[in-house]
């Protein structure tokens, strides 16, 4: 049964945050190309849980387009959303994700910077081996305390 994208678009504008969160989950399950665009809108939702759900779904979708969408979450007012986006980018991998993770090294929140450094180390390490952070990455990460 095909997913009713117009219905999910309406649900993303609902007054009820749980309905918006359900719409985010349904978009992830839809497998439809337009899901990433709609999830990008959910990354701007007023409710933190909806934004975090959108990050999780984008991580599941993966790929360059999802990584590009997560750039929105890296600007979120809530550090937990930004940190979750950094983790998602670390799981997605690829050049776009790497570039965004490098940007996250200068986040105002130390936990976000630490997670970005860990994800970069994970993505650049040979399979099965995590490398220590380069002095340059360590310096950037520690510039803000």
C-alpha cells in the first residue's frame, strides 16, 4: 500500500507533537524520495522530540541527501539534537558527512565537539581500528571549553 505523502505533509503541521512524530516515522518507512525533503522541514519543528526523530530517520535513510539535510540539525538550538545529528553523520559517512563533521568540531558545546571528533576518527580509521585524534583535530576540538 503506497504511503499517502500529502496526508503525512498535513500531519507534520498538526498541533499535536506526537502526531508530527508519527508522521516523521511514517516518512522513514515510506521509502519515498520526497521523504528527505519533508524530514528537512521536521528538523525545524518546535518540539525537540520531533526534531530528534527526524535525525534518527535520516540516519536510517542514509546517503548524501540525508547527510545534507542533517546540516539543518547542526544549527539546532538544543545541543542534544546537534549531538544526535553528529552521531547520525558518523553513521552515514561519505564526503558530505565528513565535511559537516569537521564543521561540528567548532560547535559551542564540548560534548558535540567531542562526538564530532570521535565520529571523524571512526570514519577515517582503518576497519576495526580507531585512531587517536590528530593534533590539529584535538586543538580545534579544545579551543572552546
